C-alpha cells in the first residue's frame, strides 16, 4: 500500500506487518460494527423522534411566546421592574443614604480624626525620629562587626576549597567514569530499542487505520446483507400480503360494507330530521290554535288545515282578528 511504500521498515517491519494487521482487524471489527449500529440508531432516532419532538417543542414554546411575550410578559415584567425599583428605592436606598449622610459619615470622620490624632501621628513621629536612626545605627554596627569577616571568609576560603577541592574532581569523575557507560548504553541499547518501538508503534498505527477501513467495508457489507435478508424474510411477504390480501379486502369492505352502511345512516338521519321538523311544526300549530281559542279567535281546525281569512273593519283596509267580515259596498251606494 502507500503507507508501506512511503514508510518502509525493513524485513522486520514486513514480517510483523501482516500478523499485526490481522490481529488488529479481529479486534477492531466488533468495535466498528457496534459503532456503525449505534450511528444508524442515532440517525433513526434523530429522524423519527428528536426532530418531530423538536418541532412540537418549537411550536409549543417558541411560537406562542411571540404574542405572549409582547402582550403579557413585557407588561408584567415592566410592572414588576417598576415595583421592585420603587421598593428598593424607598425601602433601601433612601434610608441607607440618609443613614450614611447623617449618621455613618460624621461618625466615620470623627473616628478617622481620632485615630489620626491619637495613634497615627505618635506612631509616625516615633518611626521618624526614634526607630529610623536606631535601625540605621544597628545596621551600620552589624555590617562593620559581623558581615565583612564572613564575606571575606566565604570569598577567599570557602569558594576556592569548593571549586578546586570538590567541583573539579566531581566534574572529572562524571566525565571520565560515569558518562561513558551512559553514552554507550544510550547508543547501543536505548537507541535501537527506541527505533524498534517507534517502528512497531508506526506499524500498529497503520494497522489500526487499515483495519478500521476494512472493518467499515465489512460492516457495511454485513448491514446490506442483513437488510437484504430482512427484506426477503419480512418485508417482501408483508408487502405482498398488504398488496394482494389487505388492499382487496379493504376495498371490498369499503365498497360493500362501509359505503352502504354510511348511505343507510345518512338516509336514516335525514328521515329522522324530517320527522322531527314535521313534529315540531305540528306542535307549533297546535300551541298557536290553543292560544287563539280562549281569546275569541277563529276556531282551530284540524291539524294541517289553513286558518280562515281574517275580516277587515269598516272603512279600513287592515285586518283585525275576531271581527266579523264587513260588506265591501259603502253606505252611500246602499242609500
């Protein structure tokens, strides 16, 4: 492969490469199969559950709050903010400001003046005119009596002894006795071992990459085989049953059972509505005839017969119930 051509490792790498890749493939293949299965399940869950749920939650919690926010939450929030501002201002800020201005401020100024007068001023005078000259004299005395002898001892005795009596022999001992074995061990043991480990790690890395890709091909082939097997064992019989059995049975039930039943139910409902309307009309006519009979109106006929034509009063074209029909010829023409 390209990896083998670009990074040759010699006979040892060529001898180790194939067994390592086979072992790594056997280890990585179950992991890749599980990873592909989880990825497929995650995509199905996202497409079937999470996206519809997200749309429902968006409709429930995002779309309504547009008007809810504009007409309910904003006025309520402004009212609560004004109330909180008023409470804080009149219950906390104003009393606190008055207390600070008229009580704590003068009291603090008085305490500061008292501390300045009784503590700070005497301490400053004591430090400037007593402790500072005393400290400078003690430092000069200690430097004159104790420091210079020790500095001379360190510079002219200790440093040469340490440099030429300890450091130089130790450097020679490390350079001539300790360093050559370390260099030899690094050159002939650690170097080859490190190169072998680097080559082995590179081979393992390349083997993992190749095994992951091969496992992906095998996993996809296995998935297609399971899909084909599921379709032929379950999907195809179910589709044939739906297409050849369920669809004709459903059409037969719809055409020979559901439609006649629905038509019969519609006809029965129409007849019932017609009968109820006729009964309601009969009841209204009977109630109207019963109401006119005590008032001296025309006698109620049988149910369904039209009432008599109301008579008109003399000299009028309007009809009035309960008045006898008048003659159409006037009195002048009679005379």
